[in-house]
C-alpha cells in the first residue's frame, strides 16, 4: 500500500511539472510577442521562477537536440517524456510490484 501512495505522489508531481512547463511556454510566447512586458516586476518574477524550475530539465535535452535557431523543442521533449512516464512506465512499474 505504501508503494501505491508513492506512485500516486510521483504521478501528481509529474502532473504539476507538466502544467508548469505549459504555463512557462505560454508565458514565454506572450513575452516574445510583446503581449505582456517583463518591465512589470510581477511578470518578471513569475517568468524567472518558472525558468529556474524548468531550465535544469531543458539543459541536457538542448545538448542533444540540434540547433533549430529560434525554435526550442526541449519543452516539447520534456512533455513527451513526462507523458511516457505517466502513461506507460509508472503504471507498469506499479503493477509489477503490486502497488495498485
């Protein structure tokens, strides 16, 4: 039963991380197209915080991916990895140890 709880916590954390990446990507697009401005202190703090949270995930992927110029596919790759973990790896791992 304890393992089931641990797997559920991991699922929740991965889901939160999913939404952090989505929000960070949308915010970066809004800043890039000058819809919102980083001269606003709140916007700058939120954007910097989200970048600090996601950058350690993106960095290793950026080293592997080829340079696409202004396009950054590392958030997409991280989202894909999260979905694979949530949809395939964790459920199978939980089933193999009898956690669910």
